[in-house]
């Protein structure tokens, strides 16, 4: 059926995307997100300022955002910014970070593909651009081994995803369809019960028996495993070369236009962070965990972070073809009307930084800005 003739689920999804951050904004004392704690020994602005006094960076306290965690903790961003101060806010949901970017409360953010797509569509392509990749992988289907022993056993069970229409929700609905099973994308009811459950609640939901498993990112997947769940499927196995974008770097178009030097500095910091992570996995894991401790008050135990860390690949490549595929999956699930994503990427700043580093240019899969 043509996209224009079906009931418009995108409007409902976008309405929800707007409502959630407005509620969060009303509750949070700092407006959007949470300000990162100060006085933790991290780098401070030093040297000559760039074209802006400060840059406001948003990210999640989540292992799939480890480029941001480590780059912030180890001072890679601040070193490249010199006298321009890095200011950090953290978020627990993609819609709230997108709202902060659109409202001008955040300049640059680390975010998943589904909220990036929804944010781009919501603004009519006018407010946001994806400017780099950050991470691939780190998503697993984990299940109660007493109830689910094979992939076929998932039929008829209750499986959690983090949020209606989020990246993992779309991926799971697409996987369900590939099995030939039927599920209503809005209600989550059908041959499988898709139970939208926040990541922080999913372990308790699993322990209580209210869900039989979950399709979730790290470290939630490993937290569930620590509670007795088993990994049934790694989403990476479903993708060519086992790579798919899980975290992008996104920027306000206004900030990119007004402060290209600051954007390039953040990208240099991101590239240097990923290089350091890949060269020093043990130190990087410890650094990310320390930043998580500072942000949340509690570090991840070894039984969670040790199995979670190797499943995430840190890459500057935006893996643009996989973002296009994820959008197609959302369309097939009925969560999205077929979008025109032409212009969602502007990789010119990234490719400038890559060229200066003697590295090949990144590809935007035909979705680049003119």
C-alpha cells in the first residue's frame, strides 16, 4: 500500500516524541537532559578559543555512547577545543535529546539512528545533520533459557524493547516479520508480545517474569545475562560484514554553519577517542566505566561490562547504508511513512578531518547534503 494512503503512524510517533521531552523538560531543573557533574578532574578549557565560547554536547550514559564517555573523561574533546569550553548534558531517551538539539539547548549530540531519522523528518530536513559515525553493534536478543531454547520458541512469548519506535524496537519488529509472524506495531500485540520497557526497568521486569526476554543494547543485555538470561541472537549477525550503525554524531545545522571550526574540533576529538579506544581496549573500558560512575553514581560490575564491551565496535564510519536500511525497516513495520532522507548527512567536516589525518573519505550512501 502506498505510504500516503495508510493511516499516518509517523504523526503519532512524532507527537509522542515531542510529548516525552516536554515532560522531561518540565521535570528537569536544567531544562533538557541533565548537566554532567563538575569537579571530577576532567579536562578544562585551556588556550586559544575557537569561534564559540562553548559547545554543548549531549550523550547517553550508555556503553554504545562510549566514544562520548571516553572522549569526555580522557579530555580528547577538550584538548581539540582549546579555550572553547565543553559543556555536557546527558539524556536517557533519543526524543529528549532531539528536542534539545531542535530547541538550541544542545549543539552536538551522540544519538541512535531512529531518533536521528525522526528528528530530521520532524524538522523537514532543516535543523539537523548527521556528521559522523561512532559505534556499531552492541545489541542482542537475550531470553529466559527455561522458556526459550530456540529462535522458533520466541513465538508466543513476551519480549521487551526499550521504547516504541526506537532503534531496537524497529529491529525486533523487522526480525519478527522476517520469521513470517505478525505483530501490530502500535500495540505490540500479535504472534509475539512486544513489551516496550525502559532499559533501566528491563532487568526487574525479567526477574519478575513479566517478560521472557529482551532485544536491547549493551549494557542492558549483559545485565539481563547476569540475572540468568542467555544470549539467543546478536543483531550483528543479521547485517552484512556484521556492521550496523548504533550511534551517530549529529549537529544543529545552525551551529554547523556558524561554528564549523568547533564542529571539526569535536570530530577530531571523536576520531582520536575511537583510535585510543581501539588501541587500548582495557584502559578504554575502565575510562568509560569511571565516567558512568560519575554520571550515575554507580560503575558497572565486571560481570556486566566485561562481556558487553567486546560486542561494540567503535568506528568513525557512519555506515550510512545501514541507516537507510533501518529506515526501510521502520516503513515496513508501519512505524514510518517512506521518508526522503536525502540531505540527512553532511560528511564534509568529517572528510576534511579524515583527509588531514591521511585517511580515506567516508561514504554517505547518496544521502548527503548538496
